[in-house]
């Protein structure tokens, strides 16, 4: 991943990491967020053109997605929130759908 200079981690992002990923003190959570972002290779620019979605993967100890927005006032990117990574969630949904199809069941659709 390209180096992002002056990356700021918001208190909200730290709180979300502590609640959703791993309970630990603020400075340690901030350290893991920054370390994970700098080691990540899965970086995607979202359709709004201003938000980066950065996904960490194993062997990094925590899988999460960090959302970073460029803050014009600060002049650099800001980590706004952290969500659980769960990289296998899409595969699990596909397997369940395939199993239902194999058993002759149709997926329930809300009307």
C-alpha cells in the first residue's frame, strides 16, 4: 500500500475498533489501526471518489476494514470508522445459497 502521510485516527474509529475488533486501551488500539493500515495491500477507492476502504488480512492479528476520508481542512486522510473484516462472509453466503439450491429450496425474498 502506498504510504499515507499524517494519517489521523479519530476517537470514533478507536472506539469502534475497541468495540468491534478487540477491547484494549486507546493508544494500543490506535497503534494496531495504523499498523494494520500500513501493512494492508487491499485498498479500494469507493465510488464517491473521496473514501478509501482498506482491508487488513491475516497474518495481521486482526481482520478489519478501515474507512479513510480526505479531510481538506487537515490536508490529509482521516480514519473515520472501523468495521469487522470477515473476509469469508461472502463465501459463506455463496455456500449457503448453493446448498439451498442443491436441496431444491429457493431463497426467501422479501416482497
